[in-house]
């Protein structure tokens, strides 16, 4: 059997395994073991062992449980509730003001969690009832919560960025620097969209009544916003600032962030042994999920690369799309399509072993390439039929809002992501400006 057919059979088996609903880790790991034993022989086990050992020796992985713990503790502090309430009375007087408050809080929360599920569910529980109460269009309300909560995987610190850095051998610290501005650009673009559509049609996002705004003094409203925004922002600045300044590695900074988040629960009087126990338990589950997928994916990619699969696929891809830009666009398109069916970690484990070795042969800046993939991966949570954020939102909205309404609500935000992605492709320095500035 030729190598080409053998590799094709591996990917067909992978697609069949995923289509039948089996866990990604066992699909990738099982295919690697079966094809390795029958196609290469018992020596393939040594390939898997060495590949897994090499992956697990990367100390950057320690940042994953620390950032997840930080996210769980920030969620437990209930800071989102009070911050949204404060912003509601501060900027709710303009058309779309409540939706913009959702995006602002989601952006702050994204920078302190990096876990989409926590961001979407927490933000949705707090804001959707308020948005609907004030007469917001249900499509806009659900869309802004789903899109805003998904920023958690793009704005650093994020466990997705850690996994991407490990899988691509790109500095996690540099990836944090490069993704910061695109993440803020995306949040800003969401705000502009809300302002424009609510200005053209005020019924989509009515303002809070003047009487309600004046019921609380402006000085008190500003004070409330400061109380609930400044502490988490300071934590983010401490974590990212120490990384950007070269004082600490992402691993060290993640531990500082987790400890600071613990102190924040004490500051807001939310600390309890039960809360801490639940946060640690949830952290262990999430970390175990990520690492077991990493083991299976490492075995699959180790076999793939040992068969010279990257060179074979490069030959076929280049003959099909022609040139480096065709390969890059194909990689992004495949990322988008896969995002309709599987989550970000599965996409990374499938796409990276295939396309990263090919893209590295061109004169692309790989940091910029990873940022493009990061932005495109935003859509993996928002695109039907299996966008996770869509189901998170569906689980917390009133019964009168169906899944089709939520699907319609996210369409403008997916288009915004594509537009921002195009801007980053045309102007690469938007992604590279922060790393170039800080790295000298």
C-alpha cells in the first residue's frame, strides 16, 4: 500500500470516528495505535512514547490549570453581576447601551478567565433577562452575549493560546502579546456594530429611562464601576504586564493570577471552602480533558509526521490551490468548516500537524499566522450546527427564544470576525505591533 493511501485512510478513519460521536482523544489516539501497529509495526509505540514525553515536558502546559483555576475563582467572585449593573446605570441611557455594557464586561471577564463556557453562561444569566426586560431584540441580545463571551479564547491570558503555543513551538508570551490588539479590535468592532444598528433602529436596543438613570447619582455610578472594574483589570495588568516585561514566564504569571483571583474572592466576600473545592474540582476536570486530548493528538501527529505526511500533503495542496496564500487561505477555510462541528482544541490538534509544517516553509511570520487562526477560531463557538456558545445561550434563555433566533443573532458577529480577519491579513503589523514594540 502506498504512503498516500495509508495517510488518506488515517484521515478517513478519523472523520468516521468523530462523526460517530466518539471522544476526540480516543479517536486520535486509537487511530494512531491501530494504524501504527498494522502499518509500521511495534516500533510505532516508541514514536508515540517519545512524542508524548516531549509534549508533556513543555513547562508551558503548567499554565493551563493555573489559568483555568483563575477563571473559576473569578467566576465565583460574582464580579460580573455587579459590574454589569454598574455599567447599566452608567451607559444604559444611550441606544444599545446595555448591549455595549455586555461587550465591555465580557471583554474584562475574557481577560480574567479565558474559558468561554464560564464567560457565556455567567454573562447570559446576568444580562439576558435585563436586556429582554428593557425591550431589546432577542436576536441582538443573544448574539451579543454569545459573541462577547467567546472573546475569552482570544484575549490573553487564554488556555487556547497556551495550547497553540505548545503545539506550534511559538513562544506563548509572544502569542499573548500578538493576540491582545486583535482581541480588543474585535470587541471594539462589536461595539460599533451595536451602536450603528441601534442608532438606525432604536427599537432593537432601547435606552434605559431617564428617570432610572437619574435615580442614582452620577458620582455613585462611576464609583461603583471603579470598585468592580479596577481590581480585575489590575490582576490582568499584573499577569500580562509581568509576561510582557519579561519579569515572569506565562507559567509563573498564571500562578500569580490564580492567587490574586483567590484574594479577590476574599475581597468581595465570596470565599468559602465549598467554593474553593468546587473551583479546584472544575479545574481538574478541564485540565484532564485538555491533556488527554493532547496525548491522543500527539500520537496521531507523531505517526503522521514520521510517515513524511507533511511533505506529501504539501505537494497535493500546492498543486490544488497554488502558492503560499492559497495554502494559508485553505487552512483558514478548513478551520472555519471544522468549527461548525468540533471545538477549538480538536481543530488545533487536527489542523496544526497538517498545515503548520507546510506554512513554516514559506516566508510567513508564524506568529501572525497563529493570530489569524486564533481569530478564525472565534467562529468555532458561534457557527451552527454545533457552536458551543449557541447551546450555552440556549440553555439560559426563556422558552420563547428558540435556537433559530440565536442562529440569526450570531450571523452579524460572525461576519464581523471575518472582516477583522481580512483586515489583519491585509495589515499584518496590527498583530505584530505589540510584540515588535515590547521585544525591541
